[in-house]
């Protein structure tokens, strides 16, 4: 009978793992809106559909025109749900922009019963949130760097350990409340429910990084249209986040002014012929540059285009290195840097970044997924895929909590059944003999 009780509880857990859920990541960026649909089950994440449309409603990651943003969200979601053949109702939305801030905090609580429980972890993280903050800001994430049990530090998961005091060191990521609310409002006006709002570079990191890279120290540099977001991992946890107020749109603007060509043509030239490192371009190569108004197009050396692009890219990476030096983490980024965002695909980008940052650099492609992987195999889809992975983690956490809540009740109910059946058998034996 006891074996039957155990198998019943195990079946409860297996049943939750067997079921699949649809998770949608919505990356609302300065230049594009991308919706990624994933099916989550016990085997992992299967990409089912992708929608990717231009967006003009944001400026430097912040909503500047609600109607234009809503239009892009609607188009991206419709494209994704048509491809996936599912109805999208709930999304995990990414948020970024120059309003993002990062600060370190810590907390400590007494451990009741001499053994750390999940409730103790929740309490100590809640204590770490208690910091002075402007009324117009909110905490997006409380990211644990490490836990401390009594005098032992460097602990990742303290649950089950013996001790009388539990401490933690965390990285708090905060955002302007109105900026977050505008992202949520735009999404909800499109008939969608926002399950959670996630920092965009954090989502990108989850999509492209390995656990080994997080452990030995890595920088994620997400080059967006309006801003460049940077996230530093040290000893397996997020140690620092920062936003650099320059991105791909600044490069486009430089090209437009330098070559006297319309912004749309400057964007096309950047994508098709741009190179971040001028010496990688031959002096003989030429490109055709459309002129403004009725003037005819003209031939220009491709090296001229690279000479316009290079200073802005140098500025971005020099700023990133300066931020790492400021917080004293440059020497701890042993795994190097990983570039995400559409601008990372520009020729010469990783080579130039290696020179300025003084560390190995690679382009980040989403990993750990199946299905329509060819649709999202690019650094520009790292945030969208990362949002799906975040949603999958949230679902697993909710299932684990439900299992922890229900399992003891199932065991208790079956124990009552065992006792009742045992009493009936004992009564029958007494009457028979």
C-alpha cells in the first residue's frame, strides 16, 4: 500500500511534465518587433512560429508613439500565430532603454528550524529588495549573485543546508515605471496579456550563453537600434547591467549625414556593405550611393563607408570597456564577450570588438532549441528566444510549486486510505477467527 502511495505522487509530477504549453516572447525594440512562439514540454523548447516587422514607435528603447508601436505588435503577433497555427493571448515582453539602472544589495534573515527552506530564500530575497528608490522607479529583477549560510559564502542553492542565518548578495535591476507601463499598455491594447516583463539583455543572455561562460565570467553586449545594453556575469551570477546611449541608429544617421543620402538608403548601405573595421575593406571596392532629391546616384569607395562607421562602433565598445573598468570587473570576464542584436552581424564587428575590449569576442546565436531553428538563428532573435526560455522557466517553477503543494496532500489522503483499508482487514480477521 505504501508503494502505491509513492507511485501516485510520482505520477502527479510526471503528468505535469508530460503536458506542453505555448510560450510567446515579444521583443519590442527600437527598430523592430519580433514575436517568437515556442512549445514547451519535457523535451525542451520547440520553435513553432516567428513574426518580425519594422517598428518606428520607439526611441532609444522607450515608447514614443503608442499607435505605431501597437501596429507593429499586432502585425508581428499575427504573423507568428499564422505560422504556428495557434492563437496568441499571453506574452512575455522584453524591456530595455536608457532608463534601466543596476545596483547591488544584500539581505539577511534568521533560519527557523536550523535548515534552510525555500520560504527562507524567498524572505531573504524580499529583504534585499528593501532599498531606497525614487517613486517613479520599480524593481524589474532581483538577481542573486550568491547566498551565505552562517559564515560560508559562495553558495548557489542553500535549500536544505543547516544553519541559523541566511544571507544573500543580489543585483537589482530597476526601470522607470512609466516606461514599463507604456510597454504593457501597448501590448494590452492589442488584446494580449503580459505574463511578465523581462529585461531584454537578460533574455538575450539566457538564449546564447552556456553555463560555463557564466561561471568563469562573460559580458553580453546587445547592440540594438537605439541603445547598447551590457550584462556582466561573474561566478555564475549577474554582477552588473548597464545601458550605453548609442546603437545601430546612430551609425545609420552618421552614414546619412556623411554620404548625404536618405536615412532609408543609409540603413540599406549599412546592412549590405557596412564594415566596422576599415582596414578589412579593399581600396578598389565601390558602392553606389543614392543622392537626396533628384540628384543622380554616385559611386563611392566602400572604404569611405567603413571610415564613417568605424568611429561610432569604436565609441560603443570603448564605452563598454570603460564601464567594465569602472566597476572593477574587466579582469574577471575570462570567457570574453558575446555580441547580440542585429548590428552584431556587420562585417568586422567581432574583430574590432576584440581589439578594443582586449578579450575574445563571438557572435551569439540562440542555443538549446528545436523546431524552426533556421527562423531564429541570428543574434537579432536572441531576445525573443530568451523570452521564451524565461517563460518556460516560469512555467517549470509554477509546476514545481504546485507539485510541492499538492504532493503532501496526496500522501496524506492515501495514508488515510491505507489506514482505513488496514482497519477493515483487521476487523474481518477478528470476525473470521
